[in-house]
């Protein structure tokens, strides 16, 4: 799996993965950012929650649970 992050300006970045989807990353105004994207820690949390949810749905589907 590959991913890259391109610096746009200030604390604004664009992340891209093998899937060719992109995500905007940005810093809070309180640390000099423009409040124009997800914070990297928020993205980690979203990834963890999404991975867990996909596992649960996959398991329930295999068990033929609604």
C-alpha cells in the first residue's frame, strides 16, 4: 500500500492513497493553520473506527445476521 502527502501551503496538505481518493489535511487556526481540512489525528481515529466497523459488518454478514 502506498500513500503520499503533498504540501499545498502553510499547514494545508492533500493526501492521496493507492485508491486515488484524496483527503484534505489542515491545521487549526490556533496553531497557524487555516481550518481547511481534517487534522491528522482525526484521520487516524476515523480510520480506526472505519476499520472496526467494516470488520463487524463483515462478520455479521458471514453469520447471516441483519
